[in-house]
C-alpha cells in the first residue's frame, strides 16, 4: 500500500518520463497554494495527441489499471480518462487539454514547482481558484468554494487581480469571486 504522497511523486515521475506536457490541478493544486485538506484522488491536465497514447499507457501500465482504448477515447468529449493505482486503489484522473481560450491560457500559465523533492508542473493559484469557481457553477459544492477561499486567503497579496477579474467575468463566476474577496465565503476548517 502506498500513500497519496507517494502516489503523487510516482505519477509526477511517470509523466516526466513520458515527455507529455501536463499540469497538476484539483485539490492537490489547491493544497499547494492554499489551505490543505484530505483528498483521495489526483487530477492532471495533459496535452495529448493520438501519437502520445502509447507512451502514456506504457508509463502507467505497471502498477495501474489503465485501458488504452479509454485513453484514445479521451481525444473526444468528454476528454477524460483515469488510471487506478492497484497498490492503493486511489484514482488518477486525466483531463485532455481543451482548445478553449481559458483552458489554453491556464495551461500556458502553469508553474514549475518542487513537490516532495520532485519537479512538478502545477496550475497557477489564480487558475486553481477560477477552475474551482467554474466547477462550482456547474455543480454547486461547498468543497470547491472552500478550496477557492483557502487559496485566496493564503495567496491574496500575490494574486494577479486583473487576471482574476477578467476571467471571473468571462467564466460567469464574478459574483461568487466578489463574495470571496469580501470575506463572505471563508475557507473550511481542515
């Protein structure tokens, strides 16, 4: 049985060896930038072409249940596949990078950081907040709002507020973003 931390490091190394461009997103990214909470899966965005499928599948073949046909199918909507870690039963979700302007910009803004002594490409703090607010718009969740407020609480002075205002308007989440700024939505206690 491996821990969530060990799984993250393992996946980062596998993605590094695959040569694919990727970005760690979701709760692991919000944990890095904000107030950590427990999570039970990993989320990555990958730039994936049909020619890249064998390399990715090869990297995750050992120790994971991954289906090559699911990876190939993710080149079309809903642009998602997963790999199940057989050592821990934890799930790794992969999202194929969309062509939308926001998704492209967020991917271009990813940051290179070090997580547990391992290089990692990570979603920016601004884009973590915006993604979580957008997901909350699609499927309301106190967890998404709490994560967003937690990143804001920790990163407030470092955030690009012009970028946040622009994309919160374009994504239709400006009202909830303004509530976070005003302190009406607070981080959850961990």
